[in-house]
C-alpha cells in the first residue's frame, strides 16, 4: 500500500518488543487496509479514506503504549502522593540548608552582600533542580518497571494524619518568626563586619549602625531577639495564645521598638560615618526625615505585632472552650 | 445506542462511558464464539451498539489473548492474511461469570428502583 500506512505501522511497532513486532505489524496493516477498503466501497476516494483511518487510530506512540500496556504518564496515582510528599520534604530541608551554607561560605571569605546573596540563590536553584530531577527519575523508573503495580511504597496510616489546623498554623507561625529573627540576627552581626553598601569608590567599610550602640543598645536588642525566640517556642508548645502571652508579646514588642524609635528620632541609630559615604544621605534634612520614617515604621510594626497577639488570644480555641 | 451519546452533555457521556467500559470485554468474548478478525469485530460491535474505537479494540484483543481468554490463528487462505481470534474455554468461563454478574447487577438495580429488598 501507500507510504502513509507504511510509515504509520512502522512508527507503531518501533517501540514494541522484538517478539511482538512482526505479528502486530501484519495484523495492524490488515486492519487498516480492511477499514480503508470498507470506506472506499462506500464511496470515499482512496487517499481520503486512508487519511481518515490513520487519523482515527491516533498517535502511533499512544497506540504502541496500548499494545505494550506501558503507562502514558511519568508517575501514576499509586505512588504520586508519596512522590509529592518526598519532594516537598526534601526541598524544604535541603534547599534552605544548601543556600545558607553556600551564602555562609561566601560571606566568610569576605565577599560583598551582593555576591553572597547571588551565591545563595544560585545554590538554592540548583539544589531544587537536582532534587526535582532525581526524585522524579527514581519514581518514574518505579512506574516504568511496574514496581508500582504491587501498591504504594508507603501505605497511608493514621499516624500520618496532619496536626489539627490550629497547631499547624502555630507551627508555621513559629517557623516563620524564627527564620526572620535568625535573618535579623545574622544581618546585625554581618553588617558589623562586612560592607553592605557601595558608593562610587567601592564598598563602604563603615558599619551601618552607630558603633556607640554596642555600649548598651545593641546587646540589649540581641538579648530581646533571643527572648523573642524563646517566647515563640513557648507559644508553640502551649498550643494556643492566651491573654498572658499576648501581654508578654506586647511588652516584648514595646521593649524593642520604643528604644529603636527614640534612637532613630535622636539620630543616634545610624552611624554618621556610614551616611557620610553617600552624598545624598549626608544632608541634615535627609537624616531627620529618615529618622522619622524609621521611628514611624518601627512603632507601626510594634503596634501591629502587639494588637495581633491580643486578636489571636481572643480567637484562641482554648480560651473559647474555657469560657 | 451511540447516537444517544452524541446528543447528551459531557458529564452524562462520561458516566455512560464508565458504565460501558467493562462490557466491551464481555461483548468480545461472546461475539468471538465464532472466529473473527479485528476489523470485522469492530463492525459487528458497532452494529450491536458498542461504539469501540479501533485503537482500543486491537490492543484489547491482544491483551485477552495474552491472558488466555482468546486464541488466535492466522488465516492465509484469502488474498489478505488476517488474524482470527476465537474465545478459549477459559474465555467462555469468564464470559459466563461476567454474564451472571451482569444479571445479578440488573436484578439488584431493578430491586433498588422498585424499592423492594433484594
């Protein structure tokens, strides 16, 4: 027959096991020719008939997959959920560690903040791609070899039930808070030893915060950060907010933002030598405006945090139950 | 039968398709009590109201053969050699079992519809 059918049949049997190939080829060809003949007898012209039959059979790769009973997906429903859980867990653990480690190594070799961040981002992306690729490959091979036919690798059981929603929300709050506090802590220490900004002459070696603050206020703020971490952990362990925790939260917030605002308004927060490195920031006006903005933002964040604590305490299911 | 499908909406068509999915195997096993080849079987099933796609039926016949429910033989008497399938004794047993199940389902559905205890 014509070359279209030849090409179709060849494309179908190409991926079949050697033992089936000749038999499927012969049978498929006969079936196609039967169908084409039937259409010609009912008046279609030969070329159109052949095209219609082949289009009706569809993609030869799909037909071949049906003959060999191979799946047309990478990861089937049997292990998909286990695959997704594995992927999320590995990404959540390995990517931050890799990014942090890479950033740390670059920071310790004294590179600027730009290349530290760039290194961390590049490492995070490449770690994520590696994890995605290899985990998917392993699971795809499982499906391809038919290992998934014996059921999921890990059967679901009751121990895998997630925590109650309030507990989960508290945990994600706790993780978020601790990550941010860690970043803040790292920044305070980093900004003391490494340049975080550049002017036309290159990196600015002066620290951002006024060196005089190390006399009392910076150690005080570092202690507050540690206290805040302890507070977050206590809240998480208790499993719910209470009026007392909200009060402690408000006190901690006030203890942090009131001094920051006062220092900013007095112009004692930022190192004058740091500002002196920038022409635009050196003017008296700019400094006082920046001080006011800093104070307002700090007080705003503190107020929001304190109010948020009381709102959570009021909504806490434990309190409702007690009431 | 299949012109019903062409006028109903997508959801209905999907339910109909799911209901009929298993019946194609039974239809093949019953029809192939008399030997037949791929395209002829496709026509017979279509006339009987089983609108099976060719790309579903041909692989299905091979699968049933591999499972020992059909036996096949090449007939080279005609100008065009064709592979003839015939229901095996095991296929006949399965067809009987499927029919009994089909009848039981029919009875059960009828009872449910008429609100009688089965």
